[in-house]
């Protein structure tokens, strides 16, 4: 076989290490053998529901064993998993499921009222399966044979559909070939399996137990799903936290109890509470097994990286820069507190910074360009040929994903990340990228989190406006915060308005809803006299 398919990989792992743990939750330990058997039973059931090759199946689920089991089953049956943000309501769910044309929905029982409310508006859906009741009835039924395979078989061309966005418009389905998704994930694995699919390599890789990985983010997002899928592909164990609001104490308990080796977080938004919890109860947790802390979806500040290194001298901190369209664009790896930087990354092997004409930016020139990622990238966006043509372009005979992230490149070849162009601010003819200003704001010791938007301004067109969360017990000193910003960014980038806010309400993937924050900024700015 020449291309990688996740069902084939995971079946091989299960065959060679059936008794090792595949999934650990607060309620159960699922062995690899049980993981495979449950997925077989569910795959056989789905194939009885009159499905066709590459039909779409929505996963409307919290983190838990059923999420990964159902993903395995969907892929076994030659179908396509469709992630569904469990925070979506009514129209958002209807749009996503109609856009994807899903034929089945696997959903947590808690979402029953929402399912009933939209059921009649999603005409393509032929079956619904509730977790845990109906789901367990299916998965506890013995599968007819081990390794259920659909009549149409499987291949690396089978799709993985990753819906992303929603804060600046309707969510878009990013279409990945499984072979490309696996290749992009496995390229940075501790046990790389190579580009050419060979299941003997998988067998050899699982002679020793794989890593124990804890994604502290939802599996419904690319960061969570990708980290779990990658760990399972090399025979690892995925530890999952209970559903609900992120609680750092639960994370630390799970790391200690399960000997977690690698944790995946979402930037400062999750890392800071972990650091604060440890500071509040020093010595409570034994984290000696922990070796790697990975951040994806939002950047880590240098100060937070230093605090993470203080946990243990053995810890490596990896700050990963990428998107659903472009995995592994760049990364920042630090092995000690003094190495961590903010917003500076080493480009991946297929990453360039290009100008609007497709030419590479000269290192050290200070010119702003866009990140272009080649190599293993998606086919495009589902049902959106215009956006596909805009995002996936050919440069010098090579196909690149250009998702809109702006950056410069230093004389040493490092990437200085500036942010997504769609949220950039034009103030007095100067372009300001929110991420750059947010990074400067978060250098202030009392600023826990920050968001920057551009509000209408009669003089400058837009005024740079900051919304900040302050540390408990502290009060915003606007002048002090602005003065510190001037140490790191040009004067025109320093926020003219700075407002304290209780919470930025980051999504579980670390993203900000800039539309909502812009409205808050507009309202507050209308009552504020801006600083000069």
C-alpha cells in the first residue's frame, strides 16, 4: 500500500498491543483491543444504515472515549468524520451539517434538546445516534468480524474533514486527504513513519509503548484531534480531561496520576492558570514524568515559557504556529527558561514568507509578507471554490497554503509573526496587526490576557483599542500599560484606548471572537477620551 489511512494504522497497533491502554478518562481505561472492537461494532452498524463511500458523519461530542472510538469506526467504514463545535446552536449547526451533507450524527445526550430543535432542518441526515445509551448498545454488540471493511475499501485518499472558523463568518470545511493529514502530523513525531505507507513500520514502532499524551483542548478542534490522532498512530495513549470548563487542577491531577509525558495546551490562556495553580499549592503535584509541553492555536509569551520551564529542567516547550489549512508552519522550541521568546519562530521545511507577487521576502528587510506553507496541505475548502483558489495557490510550480497570516523574516531566517490579515487595523495609513500589540500588552506583569481591535476614529480611520484581563487584585493603570508597550512596539501601534474587561471569553481552541470584542470596544470607546 502506498498511502496512509488511519483505520489501517490503528488496527495494526491494536493487533500488536491489544492490552496496552489506548484511551484514559476519569471514568474508564480503554485498551487498544477494546478500542478496536468497539470501533468494529460501530462501523458494522453504520454500514447497515445504507451509507455510501465517503458519506459524511458528524461528531457532536464532548471529549471522551466515544469521540475517538467513533472517529475510528467512521474511518473503518470508509466514511468521513465531520467535527462539530459543541458550542454551536440552531442556525450554526444547520449550516454546518447541511454544508457538509452529513448522513448521520453521533451526539452526546446533553445535546438532545438542540438536536430535536434542528432535526427537521437537516434533510440529508438519515440516522442519529445518542451517547451513551444508544451508542453503548451498538458498541457492546459483537462485531461480525475483526477489522470491518466497507465494500469500497479504504485508502489514503479517504477524506478527513475539518471545519474551522465561525467568528468571522460561516465555518469552512477544510478537506484533507488522510495520507496528507497523517504526513503533516507525523513529520514532527518522535517516531516518524515516513511518507510511504508501510504497516510493518507501525508494527516495529509499537514494540515499545508509545507516549502518553494529554490534549487539554477539545477534540472537536484541529489541535486536539491532531495531537490525539498522532499519538495513537505510534501506539500511544491519549488521556482526556472531563468535559466542562478547563480546570488546571484537573489537568495537573491527570498528569500525575497517569504519568503523562506530553501535554498540549492553547497558549497563555491555558498555560497561565496552570502556572497559577502550581504557585498556589507548591509541591502538591509530582510531574516528574512530564517531558514536553506543546502549545498550538495561540502563542505562548516568553514569560509563560520561563514559568513552564521552572516545573522541571527536563521539560521542552514547543510553541507551534499553524492553522487548519497549514500544519507546522513554524515552531519555537526552548529547553530552558532563558531560551523562550515571544512571537519568534523557526520556519518549517516547506514554509516561506512571500509578498503579494509571490516572491520571497528578503530576510532582514523588515518587509511584511504572508506565510506560505507547502508540502502536505489540504485539497481545499468544501463547497467554496473561490476561497480555495484564493488560499491554495501555486508559486514557482509548487502548491502552497496561504491562510492570511502576516509575518516578517529576520536576517537570521526566523519568522516574526504579526497576525491574521483579516483582523489588521489601518490607523492613519499604517497597518497594525493585533497579535503584535497583544504580545506587547501581555508583557506587563499585571495583564493576564489581551485582545486588540480597531474601532472607528474620525481622525485616523481606526484607533488601536485594547481590551485586557488583569491579574486578580490589580486595577488597570492605562498610562503604565501604554508606557510599557512603547518599549516593544512603535508609537503608532500603542493602543489609544485601553479598557479592562472581566473575561475575553476565549473559545476552547484559544481563539478570540473579534466581532464581539469589536462591538465591546466600540461601545467603550464612544464614552472614552483617547490618550494622545
